[in-house]
């Protein structure tokens, strides 16, 4: 069944040790997967484009997406490759991540695996720099998907999510900036954007990315809200003050909520205000998936109920 929003990347099963020496709690991760789930919770028609191993972890992810209403029609099942997993521990400086994703099913995606006809019908393709960083073939796959969607008249959404454990900064900058120029909707975070651009001020960063070819820049500012910019207008969005429990996945919640609201209204500024509220709600619980709010919760929060 066709979907409006198709998210490309790698999802993984998470094992989070909440207390030193304690048990690990199982959860899920993967930035574009989190975004697809958040969009579905807002009522958007969303799907995931990836691959998982034909193993217990892959089946867990399939079950998650099916439960959340995210289409798995374009998730491949690979009998001879594993599903990626990662472990989270907590030290004096915060989260510490250990990944077991080398040779994972998603990292072995190739352009030939792409569902060309499905990509030609989506309204928005969403991907991130992590989608490209996990392997050379995954990077090639991402660029080919962008080309197919753009040539068919769809929109490309891109999160510059930077993971320097996956690739060096210079290569990351080259690939990311090449993709920025192909993107309609850009969803960078401030810390990553500062590293990638060498600029400090949010408005300078937004102008830099608009000049590279992005049509809409939705720059998230952490606890300081967001900045939404188009060539015609820029709007700073004030933060919501909430009790922070865990910021994991807040940027992904912003992405999913922004794209859902943009699909519904076509207004990037309204989408930015809505996504800002959704991201604030997402930090009030543990994990990247469980605290993501529904549309009813976001609307009630905005009303002050």
C-alpha cells in the first residue's frame, strides 16, 4: 500500500543498562525509524525502507513497526545477515554507546534493492546522515533513492545527524553537504551544524544551508527551541519548559512530527511549532520510542490542558 512518508535507514534493538551493574532493559533505536513511528503517532501514513536479519531481533523490529502502524512492505528480511544491536551504559559524562552493527542487514543495502515504483509515489522521502554513514553501499543507496524521488516530483527530507564514530568529519561534511543541496526539507541539530559549517549563530547556519539549496531549514536548538527558515521568512520558536528525563530521540520526534504536520498543512512554520511541542513531550520519559507523544497529546499540550 502506498504511503505518504517513507523513511530510509537502519533500526536496531537497544539494550540499556539504566544503573551501573544492573540489568539491561530492551528497547529500540534508529533515528529514521523513530521518526517514522512518531509520524505515525501523529496520524501520518508512514513506512520504513530498510532491511533486518531473519532473526529474533529483526522479528522484534517488524513487530514494533506493525504495532505502531508503520508499513513494513519495503523492509527486507535477510536470512544470512544479522539485525544490528547496541548497548547503552551510563558514565560520569552521560550515555555511552556500544554498537554491534558491522555487516548488519541494513548496512548491506544496495541501490538494486530499492523499490523504485514505491519511491516514485511517495510525497516525502526522509533519510539521515546515519543512513549514509553505515556503509558505502548504504550511502550509494541513499543517493539513488533521493534521485528517484526528486525526479518523480516528491520531496526529500534530510537530517544531518552526525556520528563521528561512523566516519571522519571531512568525509561526513562532504557527503552531508552534497545531500543538503539535493534536499527540500533540512532538519539539522545545532551542535552538529556548528561542526559541519564552522558557524556559531543559528541564523547564519540557516542562511548557509538555504544558500546550498535547501528549501526549508528546521534547525533544532535543544533546550532553546527551534529556528525555521525559508528564503522568504525566518521564525524563532521559543522552547517549552518540561521536566527532562531522557533526551534520547528528541530530534527524531521533532523530525517525525514536523513531517507529519507539513504533510497535513504545507506550512513549515506551523509544522515547526507543532514539532517543537512534540519534541518537548518526548523528553519526559525514558527511551527513544516509548515517550513519543500522540497527536492528541501534542494538541492538548499546545492548548495547555
